[in-house]
C-alpha cells in the first residue's frame, strides 16, 4: 500500500476557454475528457491543459505541444505558455484556425515538471472548427439569393442584363447590394423600387449562408498539357505537376462549398484563348492558373502574377495574387519572389474577371525540385492556393 502512495500519476485533462473579444470575465471552463472529438469549435479557441504538477515552461516546444491540421500537417505560430504553474495554455494561431477544418492537439511525453516526474503517456485531442458563415447573417428577405459588394470605383445599374441597356443609376466601391437572381454575368437587383442589373464580376459575392467560398464559381487552370509539357527537369514535367496540384485545389475548394471547374482534368491541350473562353462561357467569378517555373539553377521560390494594365478587375486580381503568395510562402516555406506582380500573360490579360497566374516554384532549383515532386508538398501547395482564395474573399472592400 505504501508503495502505491509513492507513485504519482499525472492526470491530464483538456479544458476549453472560449475567447470573447472585449469580455471582462472569462466564461466558466468546461471539462472535456481526453479522446473525445469536439465539433464546431470557435476558430480562435484557446485550449488549456491542466496538470496536477507544476510545469517547467522552458521544456515546452513545437514537438511536445503540437497542433496538426488533417491532410496538411503541423500548424506554425502556436506558442504555448504556462499559467498558474500547472496549466499549459495553447493559443490559436494569430489569424485563427481555418473554418470547417479538423485538427489534433498532441501533448508529448517530453514535457518536464518541477518535481522531476515524467508523463507516462502521450495524449491527444481532436477537434473540428465551425464553418464560417456571414456574421451576423444578413436578413435574406424575399427572393434574395446572394449579396454583392461593389469592387469597381463606379458600377452602373442597367435596365436589363446587358451593357446595351440604358442606365438607371450607379453604385460606388464598397456599396453592398441584395441580389435576386442571375442572367449570365449579370446580377438582378432592386434599384429604388425598379428592377436593375449589375455586372457580377465587379462585385465580391456572398451566398446568403455558408462560408465565404460558398457557391463561388472558380476556374482552376492547370497550365500546359499533352504535347505542351512546359518546363521539365530530372523526373519532373510541369504539365503533370500543374495538373496534380490543380486537382487537389479543386477538391479543397469543393469541400469548402465552392463550385470549382477545371479547364482540363486530364493530359489534354488547350490553346490560351480556349482557356479564357472556358471561363467566360461558364460565367466564372475567379480564374486561377497553376504553373511551375524554370530558369537558372539559382532561381528559386514562388511568385504570383496579375495583369495591372487597362482592366477594371486589376485591383481585385492583385489582391487575390498577394493572398495566395502569402500562403505559399507560409505553408510551403517557399522563398518569396513577390505576390501581385504584373504579368503580361494571355490567360490573365484577356479575361475581364479577377484572374491570377501562380508559379509554385522552380523545377530547376535543387531546393524547390524535391518539394514539387513530393506528395506532401503538393498537398501543401494546393492548400496554400485554396486558403489564399479563401483569405481574399474575407478581405473587406474599401
């Protein structure tokens, strides 16, 4: 009996603290048993891990307090700290967790305690974040199918779904309208009690429910194809890399409620003009072309392009390019060659919807090549592009 009393068992429990901005008092902490999966967790959730012994804060690191996203891997920017001696606080990333994603918190055995005792087991907690919805969700009213925020300096309202119809009036950048239906590229609105029509490519659209990607019609364009292999080096061929990453982007967009379409889903060839026509025939909202770079051995890193000259959607195109670039640098640890760079490429020059061209990395570089050929990094590239699109849609129009 006395020997049992000398055995100290570490009891680990996960406690959830919902952070409410400007709250003066923290809500009561709720106990959740280890191993139970939690659904609909706030994207800024702060986790608290209570031990019955004081923790050596200097022993905490990214290996023994680790958060992983399903299908992606370790999340950077998690900086745990000790509170009140025996509680390890695991804050959310600065920008929050991704909505609608599944994560696992791992607590490793290498955490040290001030009394010298060791943990006997490794623990984990699985949680899924809530899907983002419009907050607060607008009153959809009778017949409202979506909402639009004007992204052009001035957007005309016309009497019919074509630029040949006479003008009823106009809205300015940042104005928000209710949309009652679509006819091709034209959105039906109520303008001072009259039926009006506005071009949807000069608005940021939001579905009446769901996340920011809900129902967005996004063209994913894998560059090259068939006899046009693009760049090649070693065992790598650009057309194959582009297609593989694009398929993954398609799947991720679809999983988040978007309506993606691909210019090609097999090893086929399309002329540049056909890729533009493809997006216009489908009345798309965004166009994202995926490519792989090549140059001298020293050239490396990711870069994203938009066409800046003479297009009304140039501002939105470049904002989209910058958001994708941020994620490529962050998630795939790519050297930053610049986001939102001017590119005189046919597929983004000749389309009038927001459009970008993404260069994932250099197949000719010894550092980029293994990533471009890696299944794990192709998944990261795809997630980065998808998350960049998602972050673009979250941006306020101002």
